[in-house]
C-alpha cells in the first residue's frame, strides 16, 4: 500500500483496541494487505487511522513521565481512555484531514471507550458518521469464560496481590506472563502450541475450524501489549456488576471522588449517533445474552448483525479464517451507506 494512496483517501476510520487481549493497532493489519480490515477499507478509498490505547506497545510516550519508572503514568482506568484520549484522537484526525466527521470502528474495549465518550461528551457525537461496534462490551454480565468468571469473582484479591508486589502495569512486554506465552506459542509445529491455543479459547470461546494456526506465533509476538492494573480492574468491575459505570473506588473513595457511595453510571441513551452492532453466539467474553440490553439502551441502532456462524468467538472478529465473508463484507457495505 503506497503512502500516496493513504494520503489521498477522503474519509476516515478510527480503530481502537481491546483490553483483555491487550491488542494494538497491529491486529487490524496482521492478516496482510488482502484480508485485514484496515487494508480492505484503504483499498475502498477510506483514509484509515489506527489508534493505540495508552500504555500499549506503541503508546508509551509521555511529556514528562517514564512508564518504566513512574507509577503515575499507570494511574488511569478505561474512563480516561474514553473521555480524554479518544476525543484527542478524533480531533487530531479531523484537523489533519480537514474533515468534519469520521466513521468509527471499535472492537470490544474500543466500544467501551466510545460509549463512555458519547455519554460524557455528547458534542463529539456530531463528529461521527457511523459507529460500527464489533462485540460491544459495555454490558458484560455473566461471561461464559471460566477464566474470566474466576477473575471477576476474585478481582479484589488479584488487585491486592498485584498492589503488594507494586505492579502498576500488567501483561507488559517482557513480563513473566508474556515470556511464558511466547515460550509455548512461538512455533506452530511445537507440541506446546495446542496448550497455547486452548489457553486462548478458554477465555474467548472455542472455534478450531476458524483458527489459522500459523498466525498464532505472530499474534503472540505482538500481544499482549500491556495495560494498567486499574484499567483491568475497571473491566472486571463491569463484569461483576453487569452495569456500565465509572471506576469503583469503594464507598469512601467514591464519596471522595464522586460525592456519592456508588460510582456514577454512564448514560448511553445520550449516544444518538448512528450505531451498527455486530455480535456472535459463541463470544465467551461478551455473552450474547447482554446484546438485547445493548440494543434497548442505545437509541439509534441502525443495524444489528449476528455473525451467521454459531461457533464464531470473540477473537474471530479479527482473526477468523473466513471473517471476510462472515463479517467484513457486511461491515464495508454498512460503512458505505454513511
């Protein structure tokens, strides 16, 4: 893909990343120029902008804080990503392209951040032509994953343990977990590769038929890419409560931070921009039972699309062998309408 082609494209797509998998913008291009959603849209004439969440591999710079030395760098939840970072991303794209509005494509945490922004900063809604939500994750009650179920029930213990060992960044490059993951996942012909695959499936849902085994080592080489502990805990709080609210600091902390005992709820009824919802049956991270609540809460849903494959899991939204026919073709057609 030539630089000239990117510069001459006329509309914008904003992509964000997902929290539990610790993905980056790489996940929107990793399938190569023919099969990755970013390249597909670029070939259709879209100006594609890929955003990285703060703290991930490609987003670790700060004006005066060092993420490797300063704990203050990691003092953020998903709220800060949605209410501060995302508007900054959008403003930057609009300024550089001299456009008035963009398309937004969010995957899982990318949807959480968007609806936080839309609830808190409604003036940004006029800057969005269509919000395409892949696996919308802001209502996450009763996850099907046994791993996420366990962590959701025990996040306070996890938080205390990591705080005791002074962990502010989790799943960063080079830490114990990522080193272990790369050890067992680095070779598709290794006897350990199935252990690696089953680890992933136990979180996101099983779908062997759509798994491209040769992509696993490359994927693990780039993910997980890091997050703040508070960012992770915020997600587990949402899974536990089933509601969509700000970070819960506990009763005393909430009174000090918010002036009330419970964290404030985000009001997604304020999000009036056109929204297209894409979901699946076998998504263990975002239980399909939550989708009805999403559809009832968001006031301007212009498209509700269930991927027509019963085994389609959370990873498959970007990784499935046949994701083009199952999802991307529909997504591209929907964006073209706006």
